[in-house]
């Protein structure tokens, strides 16, 4: 079926990149096509009474970011996460130092492990300083070029090469923490690992933030505000530049449909993009093929305890040795300081990298059993208080650059004045997150506006 309207811009994919593109172009004649029955992509939460069950992205960027600008114009508020972000389950106990720097001092380690930990910690601190220098803006550099320069930082060797073979349990401790990238230390650049420590463990002055009500609200509000300009449950199969205009074919409710546009922004994961966009230049196609995504398996957990829990003041626990890598207390930002603690709670656990790849082969029930068994080892007091769980198998989980990856062909392609199919997504940096996705979409919007003006 042919929709005989000609759109200024069709946006494909409704994650943070697609939502940003459609939102910024909302004064134009636009259409946003999304495969799922919701917007948000890898940001996903479900409201559960006072709490929300979280399955995907949850840490939101600071004011002034593209995501926050979109949220402000939609009237969405962030909520500060006061709890400890450096807790670690180690030797059968949860330790929650005030700073990551104190970890080598407070953990029950052998002398060799402690020395090994301190040595790596010092090298990391030096490298994080180097990374912060690289982050400083350079005159006349576009944001896209700046991201690319930052992505080249320590990109020619792996984080495993950086780490070497730490003593005893220290190896597993770092490997577990670094699977935040959704890939193991062997599969990420040293720069990715250093930047993760720089932002998550070593960040000074920046407050951790979530979206009040859960990250899923962003997609809900964008869908509401854009109304009929969003079509959900729509799988785009072909995007073809036919010279004068772009033809977009999609399937919806078993029907094949077609729309036409002057410009298209494709924000699907790189491997989908190369399948659906026909006739991409060979070097762009090859580069998209090389974009690496690691998997995540996450489980959201709703609990019904009525009295305080030992994790009430904790937001994140790294869990080396468990079937999951991290445990998050999503109810932490809602805990009040005046002594009144609302009943119930919301937790989330996830596993990334090769271990997640193994979990993906299991049924949801088997994953749930493994995750719950380990959760109860860490916090036995939760026995009998778990009322609901939900598993999410994320493939892709996160975009993360492999060693020596060259992204230039995509940057050169996107900057061309003559193209009608532009690209965006979280793979436009060394490691993906919602702000990278949104920023790449903002860049794309600027280029598309320019092409619309001059066509
Ligand atoms: C468990 C987990 C935790 C995370 N934690 C954080 C965090 O705390 N903070 C953070 O900033 N980031 C986090 N991230 C990463 C963040 O969610 C992603 O970087 C971000 O969602 C990428 O946005 P995107 O728009 O590029 O891609 P996506 O979010 O993947 O959106 C792409 C969209 O395209 C749609 N699509 C795919 N194929 C088609 C097709 N053929 N036709 C139409 N539509 C299609 C998909 O359904 C999807 O909605 C996390 C991710 C996961 C999985």
C-alpha cells in the first residue's frame, strides 16, 4: 500500500537517537517508524505502583545534554540517585566504601592482591587524567569530529593489554566491573575501559540521575507528544534512494506499506541499518559491519518487604563471582531521609559480555533461577519478598569499539551534501549510551535541515 504523502523526513527507529531526531524536527512534516509497540529502544521500564521495574538504560546525562533538553521540553524531571555507587560483593559480604579509591584498603585481600590492586588503581588514575585532557574541546572542531578524536584515545590495544594479569581475585573484580561495556576486557579498547572508570568510578562533582518514574517514561511522553507522526509495530525492510526521493518499505500487521521522503534518518543498530539501507557505499557498509555490540541479559525485580533493608543506602553493587555482574537498587532515589521507609522495592541485575552470550541460550526461567539464587546469597533477607521478575535479553546490548576500529568512512559519508539517507545511533562513539545516540541524531538533524534548505 502506498501512502501518497511525501514527508520532509522519515526517521527509522524510536530509541534515544530516533526520538531526538523526530522531536527536534517536529515542526516539519515527519514520520517516525518503530518496530516495537513502544518508543524508547534500549531504555525500558514499566511502572509498578510507587516503583518501576527497570530493564534497560537508567543513568541519565547532566543538564545541557541533548537528552535533558528533550526531557525539559516534554516537562520530564530527573531524580537524583543519592546511594552508594561503589559497593562490591566480595568474600561473601557487601562492602560499600565512600570512594572507589578506598577499595584496595577496605577489601579483605591478600598482600599480593592488595599490591596488584593499588598498582592498577594508580595506572588507571594517570590514564583517566589523560582521557580528561582529550575530552577538552579543540577550537573549530565539530562535535562529531571531537567524539571521533576522543574515541581514538588508547584505541590501539585492549583493556586486557592495559590490565595484564592482575593477582588472584583482582582480575575477576576488574573484568566484572568492565563488563558495563557489554563486552569482556579482551574485546574493548583500553580507552573504553579508562573512560568507564573516568565517568562511573572517578567522576567528580557530577550527580547520578534517573528519570522520575523510570526511563520508559521518555518514550511514552515522546509518543504522546508526536501523536500520529509515530507509527509503532512497523518493521522497515528497505530504504532506497531513488534519486529525487527516498522510498521506505515497511511491514505492519502483516501488510507491506511504502512511504516517500525527501530525507531519511536511520537510527537502527548498525547491523540492521546495513540490511535495510540499499546501495550504501562499500566502505560505509564494511564499517557498519564492523560495529561491535555486546549482549546484556537483565532482570527487573519487584519486592514487598515492609522494613528497612541493608541495601537501602546503596544504588549499585558490583558482584564478581555471581551469575550477574551488577545489582542496582532502583528504589534508592525514592528512599526518604526522615526515617519513613515506604514498603516494597525495585532491584535490577544484569550480566554483559560472553557470560551474557551463554545465558542467552537458556530459557527465561533458567536465567531467573540462576539470578535469584545469587541474589539471595548476597541478600538472604530478600527470601519470600520477591513478588515479580521480568527478564530482558538485549541483543544488541551496547555498542563498543573493537581495537583499531576505523569509523572515518561513516563520518565522511554523513557529511556529504548530496546524500538523502543519513545515519545516527549510539555507535557514533567508542562506547554507546543514550546521550551519544541523542547527540549523533542532533548532528544528523542539522545536516538534514541544510540539505532540505538547499534542495
Ligand atoms: C541493560 C542496559 C543498560 C543500559 N544502561 C544505560 C545507562 O544507564 N545510561 C545510558 O546512557 N545508556 C545505557 N544503556 C545504553 C543505551 O540504552 C543505548 O546506548 C541507547 O538506547 C542507544 O540508542 P539508539 O537510539 O542508538 O538505539 P536503540 O535504543 O537500540 O534504538 C533503536 C530502535 O530501532 C528499532 N528498530 C530496529 N530495527 C528496526 C526496523 N527494521 N524498523 C523499525 N525500527 C527498528 C528498535 O526497536 C529500537 O527501538 C544501556 C543499555 C542496556 C541494554
